[in-house]
C-alpha cells in the first residue's frame, strides 16, 4: 500500500510528488498525458525563468526531479477511485493499487472553438495565434488586434480584462450574443466591438488567425476562446467528495476534501488557474497529507 497516490501529473501533482517523496513517503503518480501545462508554448509568468519556459520543458524538469527522489509513475488513466476502511482503491482498466491517502490534481479541460481542426488548433496555439489564458499571456498581446470568442457575462469579463492590454478587442458570438443591457453598456463604455456569429472557417493567414463571422471574415493577431471549461472532478465526486455548482472540488484551508484522506490541488479546486497557484496549493496539500499520515502512525526513521 502506497502512502499517497497522486492522480494528475501537471504542476500541482508533480510539486506534491516532490514534497511527499522528500517527506520519505512512498508516492505513486498517475500520468495520462493530458496536463494543460503541456499546451503552453512558453510561459513568462513563472518566476525564475527570465526568458520564459515551455510547458513541456517545465513538466519534463519536474518529472525528472520527482523521479530523482523515488516517485513511481504510472502512465495510464485512472478509471475508478473508491474509499475504504483502510484507505483507497485506485483502478486503471484491469489493474488496481491501494493507498492510505489520495491527492487529486486532475485540472480542467478548456472548451475549444467548435469546428476548429485539431492540426490548425495546435499550430495556432504554438504560434500564439490562439490563447486560452489572458492572465498568463495578456502581456504578449499588448496593442495588438484581439478577438474573443464568447458571450454572456463570461465573454464580457474576458473581453474587458483584455481591454487593459489593447484598445482593439472584438467580442465574437459562437452563435448569437446573449448579453443583457448591463453587459452591453460595459462593453460600449470600453469601446469593445460586438460581432454576431456563428463563427467558424478558421484559418491561419500569414501571422494572423482568420475567423468567419456574421459580419464577414475577420483576422486577429490572437484569438481567445472564452467558452468555459470542464472540471475533471468526477473521480472525487463519485468517491463522495463535495463539489460546487461548476464542478470544482470543495476543500478546506489544508486542501482536504469532504472525504477523509482525499485531498485536492490545482485547477480542479476553485481558484486562480495559474501554475504558481497550483504549486502553492500542492505544497499545502502535501504537508497536510504528511501530517495526516503522522497522526495515524508516527513517522520515524
């Protein structure tokens, strides 16, 4: 039986793995290869890398660091998580493991623009023509022409956030705009253009991404989909953990869920979806896990 199984190998899961292994605990990390951090062309917000670092490079360094302290990795997708009298059962297809504690660090999945081909999506993302996180990289679109695909309160808020970086912001409806009078007034005050959808027929044209709209084809230096995301909390919820309306897991100040021995960190928890935040939560969670195990049986060398 492992001391802790970590489900999810993004910045939160890997940080927790390093901490827990350095607490001399047996750690097993499950990595299905779908961390959002792997999609980052280059992050400039992560302190300590003046020239920035790519998501894949950051994850590779963290995996190497975790392995150096004896963290065992399993490259498979967890299909079941069940609490029991003496810990948890974690299953991947026809294999299963047991652990005294579990940390869920499964993150979220961004909703992509409908009809955008995978190859075009990945190339646009790599070139910075498509971006998902204005907090991460709004600086990179300073004074550039920016499109935001979205509507309603969420689309409005993302467009207004980006307005602090550039005067050229256009809010494009995925289908038809669903904006109340207050949203429209806020957009008007900021000078943000509103364009009806449906949008599609995406193409890379030189150094810009073109989007077909009800007003014709428009081109942008960068496009931000503001279409929401799916919180990957289903394993914990099925195990009995409480979650909010949006699916984010409910945790206390020590990152403990409502299920004893089950912890959570990173984007699967309500909060700022940032690498720094995920790593900080992982540090709190891993220390709480260590103390939880010590209460069950004193940790001694």
